[in-house]
């Protein structure tokens, strides 16, 4: 089991550019979550999917953020246009059905720096 | 409002001494409670969970946590701390369709 795989590990971009973060969940997991971590705000849930369908995107900060899950093994989080305040570590996590009692499995994150 | 509180930003303890990292919660219904650990430049790793049953839950790396329903607390404990336990610890509560994470507590274990 390779775990949740995120790419890239680091991303540095200029303000206004489009950024795409990628995630491959653990095979067989049917829930996928995107989190953002900053010193000021801690861990924030952005969006989560169940069986590739977005269930709750109330944490997505604004329309500049979008997430897709075209199949069970791949998800993207896109920021367009990016802004310096988007600088953070973005985590993807997956788990099985009954997620209230099943632990989340996190990837190692993508550290995004927007200059 | 649903919330999870970790009242201490940082806990300092000497190696070999017992440690406690505090967590209290406020959620409706019967929550599922978790502890996670985060090492530098890594994602969160699951330590232990409470679903139902015994109030004392044992987890990975010698950690345990005590569920107290009346005090709505779920404190993380370890009888003898190791330097390698130094990390960021998160309490989390699962309820209905969401997880709620605490703000994290940095544990420093000094030799």
C-alpha cells in the first residue's frame, strides 16, 4: 500500500498564475478530502468527495478554487488565479465508508508558495 | 456550534516523564474521537480512536487516551515520553458528515 500520493511536493508560483494540485487516494477508499493548513488558521476542510461526487464544498474559500474527481483514483485542486494568501500546505486524505469511525489517511502534502 | 479545543499550544516534558495533551469537544450526538500526530513536512498520521466501549483507548507508539463523557474530554497520554515523540498532535471529532480538528498542540520532549 503506497498510501495517499500527492504531487507536487512543493510549488512556487507567481500571483495570478494557475496552480493545480494532484492527489491519488488509497485504492478502494471511497471518500476523499482536501485540507489546507496554515499557521494562522490551522487545518481547514476545503471539500470532500464520496464515490467521486462532491458532497460538501462549503470550505472552498472562493470561486478561484475548484476541485474535481474524474475517477476513483485521481483528484485535482485548482486555484486560478492564485494569490499570495493562498500560500499554505494542502493535504489530500482518503478513507473508507463509515468515515466517522474510520481514520483518515493523509498524503504528505503540497507546500504552495505564491509570490 | 461544533468545535474541538486544544487549550495548550505547546506542552514541554522531560524524557521519561508522563505526558498529557488535552482535548475537549462540543458536538451534538455521539462523537467519534481521534488523535493524530504530524511530524515535520509530513501528513497527519492516525494514532488512536474512541468509538464506544472502554473509556481508556490504547493506540500506536505507547499512546493512550481517556474519554470522559461528563467533561467532554479526550486527553492523550503516555506514561513515559520519548524525545522522538516530539511532534504536533491533533485531536479530531467525527460527527455526521464531517471531521472537526483541533488547532494542534506542539509536544516538546527534552532529553
